[in-house]
C-alpha cells in the first residue's frame, strides 16, 4: 500500500540521519519496491525514493551505485513532470554534485550550467535557487583552481545573499569565505584577510 511505502521512506530518512545506513538503505529499497509495484516506476513517489536512496549511497561514497539511480530518477522526473519541475531540477543538481565528487568536473560543470539556466528562466537571476546553483558552480571552479572564473560568481552570490538573507546568514558567510579563498589564491591578501573567516 502507498501509505506503508511512504512510512518506510520516512523511517529510512530517520535512520539515515541517525547514521544507520544499512537499515536506511534496506527501508528505502522496500519503499521503492512497494511504490513501483503499486503506483509504477514512473510515479513521483518512486522518483522521490530513488533520489533519497541515491543520496544515501552517494554520502557513503558509493558513486557507482548512486549514479544510475540519479540518472533514472532524473529521466523519469523529466518525462512525467517536465524539465522545469523542482524535482527534476534538484535531480540535475544532484547529478552535477555527484560528478564533482567523482572528479568528473566537465560533466559536473555542464549540469550545473544547465540547472542554472533553467532556474534563471523559471525563477529569475536573483532567486535563491539560482544563486545556490551559481555558488555550486563557483565552488567547482575553486576546486579546479579556475579562480578568475569563480571570483565574480562568488562576489555576486555573496552580495545578493547578504541583501536577501542578511549579513550573518550561514550562506552569506560561506560565500564571503569562498570569496576570501579566491582572493588569497590570486594574491589579494588584504582583501582576503578581510573576508576570510579563519
């Protein structure tokens, strides 16, 4: 029954937060099996559980198991809900993050840019979702030592988050810290010292 599958999904999420990964994985897999049998694989509920299971696997470094689940969930979500649906966008971002974690920076960059463009079209340039994805892209550039490309993105994200979320919000401070890291790497030590939170 869908309600029992939903309860299993919720219990799996609790076990994941508690660090009981094997128990969480077993519950996610049972939930997915029930949703697939009752509602079909092409249901939003099955997509949600696939995403949760893939995130659990990714968090454990099991990238080869997580990737096909993310891809399948993205493909189904894109088909049944469209490329502008929040779930589809989240899955595209999750794929980008997975590729970044695997060191596949070119595929990661391609997916981050795609999700940024979609978010710009849906929500606008300054929406929190668009800014979060831009921050992810800038962080990818930072990891690749592409400092000059990362700098203007971090500066923009920091300024807009400061205006929207406040000076002391965690996202604003992270963007400022990342901007300071870029400035340090570019030899702008006075600016970096002002911005870095050591």
